[in-house]
C-alpha cells in the first residue's frame, strides 16, 4: 500500500511539474515572438505571413494548456497573451487586409482552441476574463484588437510575476496619451472603449472621469463633459 501511495504522489508531482513547465514555456516563447514581430505598437504581419511556423507552434501548445482562475496572475496572463496571439493569427490567415473588420465574424464567429476549449475572441474577453474578474477594468488596455484605435500592443508577453505592474503601466500609458484622451479647454474626447464598457469603469459609484484621473498625471476637472471620438479600425501593421 505504501508503494502505491508513493507512486501516486510521484505521478501527481510529475504531472504538476509538466503542467507548470508547459505554461512557463508558453510565456517564454510568446515573449520571444512578440519581441521579434512587434515594434512601437505595430505588428509585422507580412513577415509572420511569410513564416507562420513560430506563431502556429505557440497556438498549438496553447490548445492543451489549462490554467486555473484560482491562480489569478497565471490565468489572466495566459488568456491576455492568448487573445493577442489569436488576433494576430486571425489577421495573418486573411492578410493582406486593411482592418480586422474586413473579415466576417472575426471577433464573434471564428472559434479557436485554447486552454482546452473552443472559443471566440469575444468570449475570451467577455466570458473568460471580464466575467470572471469583473473589477479588473485594466484588461481594456492590454487586449489588442488589431486596430489602431486599441491601446498599442507591447513587444513582450504578459508574465505571471509582473502582470499587475504591466497592467498598471499600460493603463497609465494609454490614459496619458494625448491621442487616446484628447483634452482641450475643458472639452474631452475619449476612446469609444469607455463608451462600450462604461460599466467596467464606473463601478462602485465611480465616475468615468474619476477612473481616468486615477491614472492621469494631469487631472481632468471632475465635472468635465466627455464625448467619444470614432474608433479607428485601421490595421495596426508595421509600415
């Protein structure tokens, strides 16, 4: 009996180690991929189209990697990276194109295998991330839709150990970007992201301006009236 128990324990340790290693490998390889193909918030889709093997290998691995939402940082980092990689995959598969919206069902029709499930891009964002972590509004500054209207994609992977700092940094960069928050003489035009997901930014009685001011170095007057500029769906490709 002792030998059976020992064998079972060793088996669980082996499975756990393999599982953890596969996740670590995914983050490491995703980091290398982003570093190679992204410059100043733009993606070199043409180069990836010419040689898609690295991207395909990453996404093949992601199909069977399962992460628990109890391990918050690992779970969130995995699906943020996965979302951004799948957006790139969807564009590369249809490249050349001028916008992700040129592809019917780009966000809500096409299903991908990731984390042991088949899911759409919209469901990764709304069911696997926003629904499970409803108080985390910073997702909107790291999930990159392939259009220039999105906050820019970074040339590195989101990592378990640094996720909170990365979420904070990208949120501050977006909200302090004069193109993203356009402020002129008490008139403010802001991204439609704040309109589409207003509830995420106004939780617990917080105003939209109040959320923005949490991350701005130059505060907006609390009674500032905001309007929304049109979203730019032009492809965020390297020129």
